[in-house]
C-alpha cells in the first residue's frame, strides 16, 4: 500500500489479509469473524473506505441490502454467480463486448461502468 501513498498500519494490513483470504465479496461481519475481533468495527469500516477511495477494494451489493467488499486484483473486471440457497458467491469472467455494444447502439447511453450478477443454485444446492 505504500506505493500508492498509504501507510501500511496494522488494521489496514489485517483487513487486506482478510479480503485476500476470501477471494470473493465478503461482508464486514465476515471480515470481523476472520479477524477474530483483533481490531474494532470502526477501524474495519474506515479501512474499507480508504481502500475503496484508493482503488484497492470495491464495494458491491447483491440486492439484499448487505454491502460486500473484495480486492481489485489482476483478475480484472468480472461478474458473480450467487447461490440463492446457501449464499455462496463465485466469480465468472466473460467477454461482454458484444452485449455492451448492443446496449450502446440501442440506447445511445454512455456506459461508464456496469455490474452483472447471476442468481440461481450452485451445484451443491441443486
């Protein structure tokens, strides 16, 4: 984090490690559980806000009112598969150029970013 001008404090290191451990979008409660209360919740929230502003992490929400966070990584832009039964989340990478071009052509909308999630049942819950 020091390469982008952010001090690498203990709380920041711990939150970064928690996000790296999960490799999927996780809630503050899941981060806190992983950290076993080593830092307080306000430190987790502050660190996540700083990581979002610094483009280290991103926030996502799957329509259930729960914010989740994940590291922005070399994986690049990706989407999610969400199991409606057990809540498991899986990354899926796809080539969406054709879809985005169709949307742009049909709507003349200037797309700056997008998110696409798929909801259903994972193999274990089918």
